[in-house]
C-alpha cells in the first residue's frame, strides 16, 4: 500500500478541479441491517454480540496517513488473535459510521483489504470479534484532503435502468497451501447524496450483502453499507486452496439486484 506524505497530498489536491467539494451525506442513508444505525463503536460491538471491547496491539489497521480523495481509501485489517468470527470497519465521522461487517470462517485467513469512503478527516477503527464474545480494536486518524467525491453522478434517475452487467473481476495466486484472492465488483455504490447531469438526486444504491464460497462451501459473508467505495475491492487469503478449485462470489444490492460469478483457480 502506498502511503502519502502531507506535502504530496496537498500538491496533488491542488491540481484537482475546484468543482470537487466535500460530500454532505444525508442522515437518512442506511443499510439493510439494523447494526448500520449504530453511531458509536461500542454500540456496534454490542449489536454484534460482543461482551467486552478492548484496544489491542494484536489488531493491525494499516491505511493512509493522508488520503488525497476520500472517495476510495484502502484499509488493511489483520490480527494475530485466534478464534476470529468477524471484522468490522468503522469511520467515526461518516454519517453512517459503520462501513462493513465481514464474517470469517476457518477457510480464510485473519486479514483482508477493502476500500471505503471517508466524508472528512476522521478516526477509523478496525474491529475484531472473537468466537468467545470478546472484541478488540485498532484505530488510526486519516486526514482527508478532499472528502468523498460529491461530483456529478452518471447514474440515471431510475437505477432499474442501469443494472451492473459486468462480471466480478477475480484474480487468484497460489501461495503454498493457500491462495491470495483479489476481486473487484462492478457496482456504482451510490450513497444517496449525489446528483446526476439533470440535477436530480440519485437514490441510495449499493451492495449490501456478499457471500464468497470455496468449492460450494461458504467461507466469508459480509454486510456492507453506503460507506464502501465504488466498484468494491476485496482482498483476502483463501486457505487449503489448490488448482482446479471453484471460487464463487455472490452479491445483492439494496434494490434487490444480484449477481453470481465463478472462477476455477488455475
């Protein structure tokens, strides 16, 4: 992951169009799961079943110090703790702070990378929940030069007229007895605040459910909110992977559209 210095970010930001303004996210934007209505990390942890919440050096959150554009900020979360049940990414100053909840199984490693939106400079939290009910977290402040882009959307008024038709791009790389998996899903991930060329507000339209399967067995499920970046990127390690195995990814959005894509690991 590339880390930018403050000087580099400011220099690059100066070259961007003055028409890019910080996003004003509406308070009504939400996701299908009630946990996305929670406004603090403690409330999210409790809603996910945590019995305790502790800052821990065993949780690593690697991200930018300065984000040139909050529309897509990479987040790496990992842990050395055993018995992990799920990860969550939480952006304190986003109107919908909870960006994603990812449930893991023993079939995947305890690390992943995603790209999320940030409306402004904020503390970001990486939350790890264990099977025994304990929760641990890491945090880091990310200074955002330009908030998640509120520019003109090319999505039409009626999202029914613009369904994603492109398949999910999936890449795998065998590494010993596991495989590094990278995927990018084709979806606009509209948060509900942008206007199109006609000046009309484009309704919230984003993937809210993801299921990843290995040889027809679910290994990861995720609930996503409007804080996941456009054309979502996901990277993780798939355990016990070998050539010829079948990897499948299913997603559903908040308007009921869905898609499944498969790949044979070669």
